[in-house]
C-alpha cells in the first residue's frame, strides 16, 4: 500500500508497508477479454508471461498486453468464456517493482 504526501511540486514521500501486492480487480470486457489490475506496479516481463496466469473452467490465456501508461493494468485475451459463468484467475511468479511476490 502506498500513501503519498506532497512535499514540493516534484517531490513525494511515502511509507512502504511491506505488504505483498495483490490482484486488486478483474473486470470482464467481453467473452474473450478481461482486464487484470494489480495493487502495485509490477515487473512488466513477469506480468506479461502467460504461464503466470491459471484460470478455472478450462480457460487459457492467449495473449496479455500492458495497458499503456500503467504497470498495474493488463488486458488478457482468453479462450472463449461461457456467458453468465464465473471464473477464477490465479496469478503466480509475478513481483512488484519493490521485489515482493504476489
């Protein structure tokens, strides 16, 4: 968790809590796309690695792209999702820029 306190127009200070990053939000875009948002900025290469995402219901990741301007948000294209079904995504082997594993 980051907390910013404005000191000067270009300086910020924040306490680091030591908490591990989490998946903050998963949003369905359509029947083959989800947006995954992490609680912290993540290591790009790890967050883009499809092997680090496991899905329930037989879904697989087909591609992952970084949402421009954020190292917290990623768009994942999946195999076809069933309308009205619920799915779970498990993310592993991904670290925050501070080096903490999810």
